[in-house]
């Protein structure tokens, strides 16, 4: 067993135990050159939760609402009062269930793929479980998940070699980054994220690699991780002879063709994207979305940034950041050119064998992800296929992305009332713009560089407003399960800011174009339609187990509570529906960050 060789081969198949290597901008450097970035590896199970650390009691600040939502010309005027409250007890993983699931799946892999006996598989799964826990504890060493400057560190390969001697890093990186045709030397700079955790991980790996008995455990850890990365691509029965009846039932519902279509789309996203564009592209719709983005950005700059707690210098730079924000709308035009697609997929070899195709796809992903190493950063590049129904904001590029697959209901209707479009797509656009000024995004300047460009006094006041929102969402429960207001804070800030920006933009649009006529038979005013349209985006139905896993793993609050939180903080929702002065969706105390 050669640890370095096996790790390299596993990583080149897009499975990332221990750590990941990606290529992207150096966010701390003035040079716009793509560098190698080393971060935590992929973990299927949350072993960092063994054990779960406790937090000290926190001071909660409740911020009174401002008037700038209903009267856009007026700046927000916060007033605060401090309230001492105990830190909430957040929902935690069922550790016993995690252990049972991990051991069951691991033993299945060891028996089917590695031909282990029941007894040998049981013993080895216990040892792999212990290694997984130790890796999780190493990952749990970082204290402030939001502090990007503290997490990122640029060092030379020779320094990395001293701090983490488990690999010959120059040789390893040269092979993983082979597609760039650049040789990595001892003086090459790399970005290391979470250096403290990586150092602990290196020490752990070395202790296993030096011990002959433990090195076999390390070898199986890498290979089992590789097998796990392939499992989602195959039928359930492939790895379990006991689920034939379940698999037959799934097949009757069309599971096989769905899997084939889904992963073909994943593998050839630009090709299927071009097919989708050719069938659905409407130039008028794209122009309408561009206008909508322009309106939302203007509302954000002119009203949401007009807070009394922001000093003039910080506000000026914030306005520049909005102005410099790149807009990627609809699809990259290159995908309609066959020669571009031929060149892009030239290294993707397709056969008649499903396993080989999946292996080639995983290898191709790594190839494409590293090919821009040591080349100039291109903020205009578009790497997400346009058939993905997902908007995005990238702090490293300061860009917002809205693919063509979103330009339909429930997000957008080209011929529908503007109240519906502002309430749904407008709020999505506002959400992504607000991410530039949430706890994570505000640490980046207009060019995507980590830079402390806020005045300290403004930072402190910003933190006070976010504390109010964190406390608000901490108080939310769905089916008896509590939301983690700390983990979901960035997304909650974006939800609230996005809805407010969209509503202000809608008000301005109506002043210029007149009120939206009511929909026949609906019986809603234009403002009521705005909020109904917004809420419909988040319609969801949960099983209890699915809701629990979502709350534990996702950084968004569940859909119904995303709606509830934003509406509670809105000064206009209650008026639109003539709510009583104080009720569940229109409380007296409102939290406002943007």
C-alpha cells in the first residue's frame, strides 16, 4: 500500500477523502491568477458532531423596524435594546443512528466489493468508524465559520511540506493539476483553507500510515470512500441482495430511465442546455429579466443601502460593489456553437458500458476543474449549465447568475402581471444581490478580493442587526423541530433583503407604469398578488425524517419558515392584507439588516 499513489488515483476519480483540491482565484492576492486551493474533504456522514461542542450564552440585540420599506425616500433609523437570553439548544444528529447507518453500509461494501466475511467486515467497519470520528474531530477545530480571512491562508508548497509532511506535495499537485501543463515546485503558492484542521488531519494520517496494522485501515478508508462515490449512479440492488423487491417496485415507476436521463444531463450539461435553449429561448423574456435585474439593483443601491448606521465611505464602496456586480442571465452564448461543444467535451470518452462512462465522467470533471490553473481569472466565465434551476451569487467573482431554466412559473411569467414577477423572480434576484452584503459576502470587495473595507463602527452596528435576525429564526419551529438561526443566518439575511428590494422596485415600477390590474376571479390586489407569488416559490411537503435531515444539513430554513420570517419583518405585508396590529405574521418587533 502506497498512501500517496492510492490517494492520487482516488482524487483523480473525483472522490475526495481527507481533503479536496480545486482551482480558483487567490482571494487575498492583488493578482488575478487562478491558484490551487486545498480544503476539507467530502464527508458523507457528520462525524464532526462526535461530540457536539457547547456554546456560551449570547447577548441578543433586537432592532426596531425602520420605515424605509413603506417610504423608500427615508433612511432606516435603528433603535436597539439588549436582552440577555440563553443560547438555544439546536437540533442535533442522532449519533446512534449515524453509527448504525455507517456500519451497515460499510459492511455491505466490504463484503460485496472486497469479499470480506461477515466477521472481518464487522471488525474492519468498527476500525473505519473510529478513523472517521478522528477525521471529523480534526475538521471541528475551526471556531468562526463566517471568518473567511481567518480560514484562508496563502503559503508556499515548501511551507506546506513542513506543516503537513504526509505527502510529497509538489509531486502530488503536479499530477492532480496535470491538465494545466504547469509543474508545481517548492516555491509555488497554494491557498490552504482551515490550516489548523488540515495540520491535525496530517498528523492523524501520518500516525496511521507509519503503523503497519493501521495502514491497512487507512487504505480501506480511501477505497471505501471511492466506492461510496460511485454508489448513487447504480441501482439499489447493486450493493444489497436483500432489496430486490424494492428495486423491482422502483423500476416499475421508471427509476432506471430517470437515472440515465439525470446523469446524462449532469455529464453533458452544456449540450442538453443548448437543446433546451433552442426549444425555449425567447429574446423578449431575457430582455425583461435584464430590466428586472436593473430595477432591483437600483432599489438596493438607492434605498436598502441608505441606512443611518452605515458611514458614508462604506456606503460609497457598497454602491460600487452593486454597480460592478456582473450579471449572467439566461445562458452562455458559446454553447450554441458546435465547435465549442466539440472542443469542450473532447476529452470525455463515451462507451457502451455504464460503469466506464461514469468513471470517465468523474475523471472528466477533475480535468475540467483544474485546467484553468495558473491562468488569468475570468470573471465572465460561466461554468453552470443553463438547465440548472438555481440562481447563484459568487463573492469571489462578485457576479449573479440566473439561468434560462428559471424563466417560467413559479418564478416568472413573460405575459403575467408584474406583481407576480416582482414577488417571485424579483425576490430571487434581490436575494442573490443581498448575499454580497451578508456576513460572508461583505468580506469581499467589488472585485472579489477578501478586504476589510468596512469601517469598524459600521461593522459593529451591522452585527447588532444580524443578532436580532438570528434570535428571530431561533424561535421558529416546524412540526416541532427548531431552526438553527446561526447556521441559516446568511440565507435569512438574503431572503429578507431580497423581498424588501423587490417590493421597493415594484413600488417604483407601479409609480412609473400604473397599478397592475387585478386577475379575473382571483380577488387579490396587486400588493397581495406580490406576496402570494413570493410565498408560492417555497411550497414544500416533508416527511418527518426528511425535515429533520434538512434542518441539520442545509443552510436554508424550510420553505414555510423562509416565508414566515420575511413576512414578519415586512412593514407592508400586514397592511396589504389588513392584518391586526399584532399577529403571527405581523409582530410588533421586526428585524431588519437590509
